[in-house]
C-alpha cells in the first residue's frame, strides 16, 4: 500500500514557474520592439561582402607603426590623455562632493527632531538635485563640443567636459552611498549638537570611504576611455591623433595608438586593484 501511495503522488512543481514564464514573455515583448527600432541585424555581420570589407580594414592595421618619431608622439599623446582624465576627475570630485552633501537627507538636521524652517530642506535640495541631473544627462562629448568652441582646441576642453559630466554622475552615486550606509553615527552627532560637516566627517565618511574610492577609480578609468572619444572632436590626447591617422587611412598608426590605449586601461586597472587592496 505504501508503494502504491508513493507512486500516486503528483510530481513536484516549481511554485515560481508561472512568474518566471510571465517575466520571460514580458522581456520578449519589451525587447523585441527595441531591437526593431535599433535595426539590430546580427546576420549582417556574417554577410560575405561585409566580412570582406572588415577583413580589408583590419588588414591595414598591420604592421604597426613603430618608428621612433611616431612612438614619441604616441607617448606624449598618451600622457596628455592620462593628464586630461586625471585633471577632469579631480575637478569632478571637487564639484560632486559638496553637491552630494547638500542633497543627502541623512545629514539633514530635521531628521533628528523638530527644526525651524524644516520645510525648506526639500525645496533647497531640489535645485541641486536638478543640477546633478542636468550635468550627467548631457554626454561628455557634447560638453566637449561646447567647450572646444569656448576655449579652443586642446585638452582644456576635455578637462572641462569630464569635470561637468562626471560631477553629475559622481554626485548622484556619492549621495546614494551616504544614504545607503549606516547613518546612526551621523544622527547621534547631530542629536548631540554637532554640525553637518562634523556628522559627515566622523559619522558617514569612515564607513563610506571604500565605496567612494572604488567608484571614483572606476569613473577615472571611464574618463580615460571618454577622453579618447572626445579627442575626435578636438579635445586633444590620443583620440585627436587617432582621428588624424584615420583620416589619412594609416591603419598601422591607429593600431599602435590602440595598443597604447590598452596599456593605459591596464594601468588604470592596476591602480584600482592596488587601492582596493590598500583599503581592504
């Protein structure tokens, strides 16, 4: 009887199966029009004519341009790119940190008890939040186009473009880090009569430093990549030299500069790993 009862039991069912199927259908419904609007046709990559064009284009990359004069130019451009990204990130962080402090509700005195004119807080934070949205909503290459016309060709335009665009990104993530962490020490300082700066320095910053550094170094790596793209609109660095070489159809020079760019990204990755180990 027990054997018959065991064989008669229904097969186990996944209780979340219906939800997973519904989610899969919803993704298809959403993504299919997106691929259609984007005119995404992977089959075109395998078209013989397109493969022939890509092959001939990549064939121009070899051999690499390795003459001493050109390598010296690439080295100067790489250093310019690194300086551009570093200076832009430093300016972005200098802008982002105070803006993030203004937006962070965890440092609001009104959160720890009644405060005079507490209703002003949201109204004062709203313009700063809008400024962060505006800065990051415009791509850095558009900022670079604007600043190239304002200050002329060269890396100064790229520094300003990265500073404005990345300040918006950093400010948003910074204040989210401040809000997501343990805010009890900061609240205790505010309740004891301390100011917002003291609450930040002693209550939030010690806990948030690893995340702040990790994200900032990641954005610095992104700034190096962005600086190369901005060079195509005259913002200096490797991108500007690469654009000139591509105009002259000098594939070997482009390949050499791509190799230099790869080395820059490897350097940024090594710096990021070293900082994470130091803060672990």
